[in-house]
C-alpha cells in the first residue's frame, strides 16, 4: 500500500493557502511589491539613520516589509511542506529565499547604523517609537555583539547558505530515504517514516512492532554519516558565530535570543533527568506487565497501558470535542476553533513527500496553517488542540502587537499549545465517569503530552547539551560519537527498567529541532508553565483565564519569566518544575491504582 500522491488527496482534507493569497498572481504581485519596498528603504534611509525621527520612520516601513516577506515566504514554504516532490513550489520558495537574503543583506545597514548611533539618539528614538520600541531596545541589548557593518552585510548575504545543513537533513530524510516493506510470519508490511512513527511504534503485535523498529533503524542507519556531517556543520557554524559575536560559549549565544538564563536552561535538563526518572521507570514497568512482555525494550515504550482501548473519532467529532474543551477559554476562543475548521486551516491528509509530525504556522494577519497526519484517533484530537494553542496564541499576539513584538521566546512558545492538551484532558475527565476511560485519558497525558515534552524532547536536550559541550571545547562530532552519546543518555534515564536495544542509539537522527538551536528543552519549559496555569484555571476559573489571555496578547513584549509571572507562575526557582514533576508522579500513581482496581495488576 503506497501513500497517495498529493494531487490525489481530497480537497477537504487539505489546508487552503488561498487564505494567504487568492491566486498565484496576487502572490507574485506582493513579492514584487516587497522587492520594490526593500529598494525604497535602501534609497531613502541608507547613511541617514543618525536622527530619531528618521530611525522611527525607517522602521515603520521595515515592519511593513517584514510582514510582506513573511506572507510571501509562508505561502511558498507551506506548499513545499505538504509535497516535497513539487518542484514548482520548491523553486518558488528558493526564489523568495534568495530575494529575502538579498534584501536582508542590502538592509543590514539599518541595524548597523542604529547600533552605531550615539546613545542620546537611540534613547530619543526609543522614546518616540510606537511599533518599534522593543525592536530598538533589542538593538541596544545586542550592541556589544554587533560586528562591523561590512561583516554584518557578509553574514546576512550568507543566510541562505547557513540553512544548508538543515536542507541536507530534510532532503535525506524526506526525499531520499525510501523504505522497503518487511515481512513477519509470511505477511508483508509497508514501511515509511511517518508510518513508523504514527503506526508501528504503537503496534500491539510485539513481533510486528519490533520488526518494524529493526527495519526502520536499518534504513536510517544507511544515512547516519550524511546526517552526522550535516549536524556537525550546523553546530560548528553556531560555534563560529558565537565566537565572532563575542559570546563566551555557544550556550550563551543560543540562549541570548531566548532571553533565558543558563540556570533556567540547566534546571530543566538536570531536575527532570534526576527527579522524573523514577516515575517514568514505574510507568515503563506498568506497560511491560500490563502487556505481558518478556522484556521491556526501547521499541516498546510507546505502547499504552491499555492498548485495547484506542478511542476512534471522526473529524466532525474531533471538531466538537475540541470546541467544547477549549470553550473554557471564552467564546472568542471557541469561535476561532470553528473558523479553523470552516475555513480549512488544517491539513489532515496523508500523502507522499509530506513533512512528518505536526506544526502550526501563523502568517501575520492571515489565520493559521496546521499540518498533521490524521489517523482517526483521539490522540490526533490532542494534536489538533495542541496546534490550535499556537493558533490561538498568535491570533491574539498578532492582533495586539506590532510584527516586531510577535517574536515570542522559544522558552515560552510551547506553553499555550501544551496548555490546550491539558484543558482537553480536563474536559474529557469531567464529562465521562467511566473508570477505564479515565485511565485512558490519564495514560494519554503521560504517554503523549508529558512523554513527548518531558521525556522524548528532554532526552534530546540532554544529548544536545553534551554535543555543544564538545563543540565548545573545540571538538567535532561524527555518527559514532552521536550514537554513543544517545545510548548513554537513554541508559542514564531508564536504568534497568528498559533495555536500550540496537537502533535506539540512532534516535538522534530523527529530529529536525537540532537545526533550530536550543529548541528541544523548551518543550518541557513550556509545559511547566502550562501545568501551573492549567491547575490555576481549574482552581480559580475566570480570573486565571483572564490572566492567561493577557499573556497570549502580550506577544514578545515580556521575557519568558515575565510572561509566566503574568500568568501567575514563578519560573525563576525550582518550585514550578518540582510541582509539575510531582503532578506527573501523581498521575502515574493513579494509573497504577486504576490498573490494580480494574485488573488486579500491581506494579
Ligand atoms: Zn507545538
């Protein structure tokens, strides 16, 4: 069974990119307008940004330019993400990238000149600015790390080239890797990247599940050297840039943009590794016992404690469930959910060459675009709730803030999305009193929400920190080093509860996040905030919801600690994280108690 080609997918399962531009001609017109605006800004302001009034006028035009480029780029890029075989959209996307890099390079004088302006001029511009106030404050903060105008221009001109490692990774994974089918007991099974991650990892039949893992691992192993080389190029480049810009370490460089202290970063990795491990090992033992497995291996970790229960849902049912669950956030929020379905913001389809996983992109002022692979499962409803969390965040932030102030720190960006998963779980627990269903919902919180953010991505974060330590020390990495690190990482966390079988060490090959700096750990940070806020909403209702909405609207006008504080959660100490880990432990205890009550199995 081959996946369908993109052109054979029913339209109602696809997103509607005409919400960004009704026709290709409109796209082309805006693309040309952006290019013309870039030229105009250069003509009018180059060499003249030594005056507060002109600085503000220039940035007002620059904001318009950035908005236009963002729309033009999203339109081209989103088309590529659903069909890597579509060479026309590939070419469109490459054309925008080239033009954008050209414009950014030509306009790099804006930051350089403002950065070089005398203090009193910069301060006067900050005082006068309406839409670009925070943008200017950022320039002030970034000043010590600015290089000469010529160097900045050269770096900006190379921005497309800096994307090469990530492009190589995607091409190897999505275009070159073709998985042959495999056979178990005389029966043939098709294999593919998302088939493996969406289906086989959850497969009940142990022989099929483990065979799929083996064949999947064997195929990706053929690409381990090209993937490691791409990754080494990525992290080495980051280190070079960190040094050029005068950061003492690559960590300081990567955390600078996130406005996160090294302490906040290390806390997530260290505390979760140490304190969550005992709870997760108990959960692994429960899965093993409940499923009657001879041993627990890495390939079995996605099994549910109650795999016979896998609630199926249709898309209309998903819509109704998500709308009801999220209406706790207000009627305007529920209306956005309706709009997402009515106006086709979501790409449900499964087809060849489509990006794996899920994401939400929110081009300024044009709604949101959510990519996922729909499999008729309640688990997919959690994905929709998650992605709608991003949509709801940027709908509010984009409406309330200038384009410059919607650049939310990665540390916080997964809070609104994971929060919606928790709200969905709260709703399901409230509206159904069946004990077995209760266990299913709690298990889904652990097996998906917390597993994804506090285990999968956090293990990646631990590994990534080790990689950057090597790079910071002047070293480099190859496939062997990376596999060795990942094996040690998994063994450290799972102890003797899980056997780290062959192939598990290749998990480092499976995430595109590594091409976005210190991204992986932020999932756990966002969920820590989300857990605090979701509990507040359960306890305090309306008042907590109002605070949360203010946070969503604040965009990037506050740093992560400031946003969390506004939502009533203090993330400057261990407390919020320890409370979250306790909550996770409590849920696992309840799942174990329910299993004892329902089936008499004790762990
Ligand atoms: Zn997300």
